């Protein structure tokens, strides 16, 4: 994971290279997203592999509550772009490549399993509705 650039997303702007977005306001600050929202940062990278690796790194940092330490604001908490950059850079410096690759694979499998469970719950809900209708 060599280089990445983090900037504030501007509504209506499009990006040509590999990129993803990070929510910067609210209690979910730091959550990576494939699509933009009004209050987010954009992270652009050189390659799709680096983008995917950084996406899952940010997701792991969000799950581990590393971004919540830097939340500011009393009514609507937010994270500054410099704090987000610091958290990501520190995580990149502290990780071991082989162990991190294994964690990414496991996280991808867990997400696929979670999506499957959500689909099963939706199907069960539809089955209940069909059963109750005459």
C-alpha cells in the first residue's frame, strides 16, 4: 500500500481512478462507502488492489472504533481530514502485510456470510407475509 490521497468530496464531482468514500460526520464517522454522500471524504489510489486493501483497512478501523477517539463536536460529531489521514497512516505503518492479507480475506468471507443471512431473513419475512395472506 504505497500511496493514497484523501480529500473532501464535493457534490457532483466524479473521479476517474480507483477510489472510495469515508463518512466524516455523525457517529458512523470513518465508515468506508463505495458511493458518495454529502458529508464524506474521498480516498483515491493508484491501483484497484490498493483501493480494496485500504477500503477493508478503513472498515477494520471503523469496527475497531479507532476513528471514534478523534470525534469532535457536541451536537453532530465529526472527524477532521487530518485526523482521518493520521489514523489510516498509523494503521498502514503498524500492520504486517501477510497477517493483514489474511484478515482481509476473512473479513470478505464474513461480509458474504452476513449478506447471505440478510437475504435469508428477508425471504423468511416474505414467507411470513405470504402465509398470513389468504
